[in-house]
């Protein structure tokens, strides 16, 4: 399912102006209308009101201090554009203790590109006076100051709904407030999109058509990107709409990477979330899943990497909070996240995980030894919905065709609470190496409708499997390509080999052409982009590609290299040949590296990469390609 995201126009009209600003060459007495006569300071920009089609360009490599409060809106034909000029080095805007580096307040149709933003200086000036822009509309609640909360970019809608924002290729880092009370020290955020509504007077504000692309956010006190709606509690029909987060990098954020609230039609793809919930700075929150939607509808997160999340609570690769509808995490790679792989809370409709690969997630131990408290989980489904006394079951929760690898050093659990509603657990591989501690599982039957079938557990002797998990289950080795007992940080190695028991032993998921009916529509593709049939039982796990059948392969060719993706050895399988074999190995650039004899090729001493094998056997020469990971 893809959402019809908007296109933002970048055209200009005859009346549009392009303003230049350079801290190294400018003068605020200039008109700013050419790169020969640029402005010098952000203060000058704050004195202007811009119009549709205008551009504000910061000199590449220059450094600026203060909060740029952009006044003025574009329109549906022309945006206002903030960008850089005269080079590829991003200009730096240091928010310098103000609440944001860039503020947009009840204005819209705005593009912000190619800037570096930082904001951790004191909110006090050299005389100890709070830094705050004169005439700021939110002065009554101290918005101008970055004392207790701080942002790289802040976009606020509190008098009207706002439309069309594009943010591309920003580098945002080191965003922390400077409070007198240390309990607020973590409240630094890369980007916040905020709406404020008042239902008593019929004021219902949303943000629509937001795209944030190719942006890196790192070393923030809390979230990387936060969408927050105030004043709409209990109103489900009003949501921010059409949000795209693509190609972004969230690294060492003190809290989660991306948190959307009261939003619909959200697509998050090709992003990397690494070390969310970081503790490398004492000003950080020190807890956070890569992303988690809350009170959202129609959310797809796909083709992302969620790695190394930290924290004493949550801190999964990605998790589904409560009050959502139609949320699917699919085709994602989840690695070494402290909390675990799957976390689904209560009051959700049609939400879950499919075709993901998890490696060594859930290493967190219970802080005081109490079972099922905060220990890491492979799968965890609860009915928590914001209160310790009120519980909310979900409808249509699904977890299918995922592959989870667990090594000997960790023992994450599988736990379904009572009264979670109906849940569908199909076609998952849970692979645990054999020498670790027992993996506990507990599936509560009380007030639950359980559809659990066709999962593969290996090595099951290490698992204390609840009886509900064993229905139509398989317990043989799935023959993953991964050759390492510790696990390898590479999703390619969690495909299955040609002799795997998992092949075509899954439960068939079909019956609907509606792509949001995740229980009856299998999505059509696996983690690797291979087709998944709606008529043939699928392979268990996240891989459903063409299975290498040695006999059939040899009919079509004289030789194959297997596995073609490896950490060490490659076996040469040659049809109807018993003589000597000579293999010349080249790198991808054609440089000859070495010769090896025999039908086993060792790449142990080679670095990761692509290698060409020129294989000589009898009077035949064949060229093969293999990948060392």
C-alpha cells in the first residue's frame, strides 16, 4: 500500500525575491537581493515578512547565531524556500539558546533544505537576561526562550491548520535546553511539528502534507522527530494527514527517533535508527524505541533498519503504542535492541509485524529479577492503554512471517498478556542457538482468541514452549545461511538453504484484495522483495525467494557456488565432474588476489565485498560471483 503523497512546487513568479545572507561577507544595510550584497545576520531576516515564491539563501560554510523566525507563507502554487548557496558545505545555524534554530508559527507552504542546525548554548545572555525574540506571539507561555525545551526546527499550528512542509538534507545535532531544574535537561528535539486545538470554540487544527527526507538527527536530549497534537484527546476523527519520513538517519538520540501522534497516512521508509535511547550524554532521556506511533491510522514502516536501541523500558527496534489502526511494520531489519523485537500495546485495530528480520534483540534483564517485568522480549503483546487500572484489548493483532535469531548470550521471552483480544501468530522462525539460558514463554488464554499455527522453533530444547505455541509447529533446524553462533549483522544471511524444512510449510494467508486487510492479504512480497503467492503455502520466516534446488540447478548449468553469500566458505558443485578444480579469485575491480585448488573456496582472510571466481575444471572455464559479508 502506498499513499498518494503530495508534490511541492518550486517555481517562482516575476515578483518573487531571492534573499542572500552571509555572516562572512554580508552587511545588514545591503538589500540582500544578490550574492554580491547579502545580509549579515538572522536579526535582519527576522525583521522581514516573506511572500510566496521567495527564497532565503544562507552562504555555504558560514556560521549564524540566533533563531530564524520565518514570517510569511507560500501558497499552493509557490513555496517559500530556505536553502544554501555558493557551495556544498552546509551553513550552520546555531540557535544559541533560543527555543529553535528555525521557527514556523502559523505559516505554511515552506521548504527547508541543506542546513546544519545546533542548539545547546545557554538561554541567558552575557548579562543573565533570558534570550527571547521581541514580539513573539507565544510570549505568554515563554515560547521564545530555550530554557526548558529546545528544538532544531519547530513548526506550530495554533490558530489555523497548516499545509505543505518539505524538509530535506538537514544535519541537526546537539540540541539540549539549559534549565535550572535538571529534570528538564533532556527536552531537546530535532524537529517538532505541533498543533494546538480548542474544542470549546470549535478550533480544530491539523498539519497536512509533511515530507522529511535525507535528514540526519543525532545527539538530541529526546526525540529526533515528534508530531504532537494538543487539545484533541478523545477525538479520533481529527488527525494530521499525509506524512512521509524517508531516507533519514536517527543516531544517538536520547529518546526515540520518530514519534507520530494523532496522524494518519504515514509512510516511514529507508531510514536508519541507530542507538536511540542513547546515554552518551547525561542530558539525554536514555530510553527509546526507534519509532512508535500513538493514536495513529494507516501507518507503514518499511525497509528501515532499527539497531541498538537502549533503555530500561520499551526500547524495542520499533513498537506499536496504543490507540492505533492499520499499522504495519514490514520488511524491516531489527538488530541488537535492548527491549526486544515485537511490542504491541492495547486498544489497537489491525496492527502488527510481518516479513521482518530480528537478530539478537531483547538482551535486557529484569532490573530486580521479577519475571515478565522489563526483561527483553522476542514477542510481547499487552493491553496497556495509558492507565494502570484500565485495560484495552486490541482487534486483529498479527505477527507473521518474521525471522528472529537469538544467540547464546541472551534469553528474551515470548509473552502475551491476558485480555489482549484476538491475535494471529503464523509462519515465524524463532531460531535460538543451543547453549544459552532457557527462553521462557507464556501465552495467556484468559479472554484471548488465539490463532497460533505453523511457527518454527529451533533449538526447541532451549525453549520452555507454552502449549499454545506448539500447534502445527515445526522444531527442525531451518538451515539459515548464517554460519555464526553469535549471529551476523547482515539480513542476507537469514535466508534459508535449499533443504530447509521451512520451505512451503507456512500457513496460507489470502482471501482479500484489500492491501490494508493484513489478516487476509499477505502483501505479495517477502523481506527481500520476492513474490509471496496467494495460492501456494509460503515458506516460514521472512524469506520466500527462489529456493536453490541442487538437482534442478545442475540441469541448467555445469556449476554453482553455494552459498553465494557467505562469511567464510563457498562450495563449488559441479555436474558429473570428478577431476581437479582450479579457482582464480579476483576482486570487483579485476585485481587477481589468489588461486585455490579444490571444490571448497575459503574467503576467511578476505574483507567484506564482491568477488569474482574464475573456475577451471577439465576443459571448461566458468565465471561466478560471490559476496563475502
